[in-house]
C-alpha cells in the first residue's frame, strides 16, 4: 500500500532506524572502494606477472581519468540524474567488473603479456566509471541526511582498505607454500570482493530506502525541491507528489563552487599529497628490508588501518576540527611529509617508514571526515546534493593529480 507524505505531517523520530542506517552506510561505503582496494592489495601478484609495467602506478593512472571524467559529467547534471539508478548502476558495475577480473585471469591461465595487461586496464577503467557513479551519488544523497551517515560512509571507504589488506595478508600466508599459491590467494580474494559488491546492491535496493529516518530526510529534500530522490521515495512506497514546504531560490552549482572553494581545495590537497605517495611509492621506492615480499603489503595495511581509525576520531567532538582556516592550515602542513618520506626511504629503516605511513593514513582519514561533515551544513537538500557532488569531484581531481605526480619519485632511478 502506497502512502503520500506531506512536508507538514509529523516527522518520524530522528533516531528511528538511525543505527541501522549508520550500519548500512558503512557497508555501502565499504562497497564503494572494496573492488579498487582489492586491486591495490593484489599488487604483488601483478608485479609478478608484469614486472616491467609499473602496475600500481599505471593501473591507478588508468583508473582516475575515467573516474574524474564521469564525475565531472555527473556533477554538472546532478539535478537531473536519478540518484537511485545512479547508485545501483555503480554497484552493479563494480560487481560485474570485479567478476571480470577473475574471468580474465582464468581465461589466460594467469599468464602475463601485453594483451592480458590491456584487458586488466580496460576493467580498471570500468572501476573508475563505477566509482564516479557511487561516490558522487552516495555523498550527494547523504549530504542532506544526518552527519553520522556521512561519517559512517567514509569510515566504510577506509574499512574497505583495512579489510582488503587484512584479507590479502591472510590469503598470502595461507597459500604461500602451495603450488600457484599467489594466484589462488588472489582468486579467493577477488571472489570475496565481488560478494561484498553484490551485498551492496541488495542493501541499497531493498533495505536503505525503507528505513524511516532515510524516508524522513528524502521527503524533506523533496519538499525543498529535490528531484533526485523520486525513485528512492517510490521504492519506499511514497509515490504521490509531496507538497512543497516553501519556495526558495536555489544557489547555482557555480555559486556553490565559489562559496565553498576552500572546502573543495581542502579535499584536493589532501588527496594530492596522499596519492603521490600511496600506493606507488610504497611498492617501488622503499627499498628492500627484512620483511622482504611482505614489506609493501604491511605498509599498505598500516596505511589502511590508520586511515580507518582517523575517520572515527572526529566522533570525539572535542578534537573535531571545524574551523575553515584551521582545516586549510592542517592540510597544507601535511606537505611536509614529502621530504620526510624521501629521507626515510633513503636513510631510515622499516620502523620509521611504518610510522610515517601510519601518520599519513591517520591524517588522511581524520581531515577527510572533518571536511565532508562540515561543508554541507546550512544548505537546503538540492544544494547539499550538488555540493556533495562538487566535493567528490575535487577529491577525485586530487587523486588524479597525486597519481600523476607520483611518477616523479622514479625519475632518474632507471626504472622507466
């Protein structure tokens, strides 16, 4: 039975379904990056297959133009894009492309070669398209809901890295001494990732839109003029037109861009710095140490674990950074990590490098959540959706720039 909801009718209790919504947002965040983090975590396998092709750098560089280009198109047209179709398309594409990596490896019997490498690059391009659909769509959607949902979604993003790193260490240890052990571990690993992506499809389709607190926020956004939530409201049984609570002049995307340029540059600079180091530098520029083939995997795991911890730190309100000027100062100060990494890789031992990587992850997670939860405050639903898309666009632009700058680490060392 369908129901009509007026903006003047009593709102559902704000906390009704809040815990379940927070949990689902965490899983949806995990699914937004679990495929990509899986690809990063099996970097040792691709370095074994393609030792001369710089897989961690090349695959990251292939991924980003597709993600950034698609995100730019979607951000420009966000007011006309159905959020439900956008997010489901992204999660389904993630599921299929992750399964395609398994199929490609089975079809080629785990061989190297240019043809196989090009196939992997093509699948990585699909990852980028899926990422733009999901991250921009989910952040825009959550921007007009409670800040806890946004925090939980970004914690899930970081959890995908921690989870994939942990699973990768387990599968490497379990299959290391068996025949073709590295490949077996990778196949199991990718199958688990595909399962998580399929779980996200089910959660977003059947669970998330029907939560009372989610229906409340989407109904409120529709009453404020949002057109992107119609399909999600219909999925929740709300099919009749929602009465407009008020008429207001919405800020244009350009106006939102200008008014929030500091937040957008915050995200850009956070990820320029992080992706210029992670993961390429950690795989190719840290030298040989006692941990041997485990060293890069341990560094990746430490980054991901501390990135996850950092995204929960803002929940301690006394140390949550809200000042716009303070955020910019803290983010620019992170660039001092570049000489630290350079000299530690050249002269330090693995303990110092593990500490630096942990600090990189901690600050990345903490500052990302501080910016993402502060920026959308004070706007109406349609404006928050648009701003969420702009924030993700700058985040992806920062990742792309950081990945490109990461190649500077190997200039002159004979690895080209």
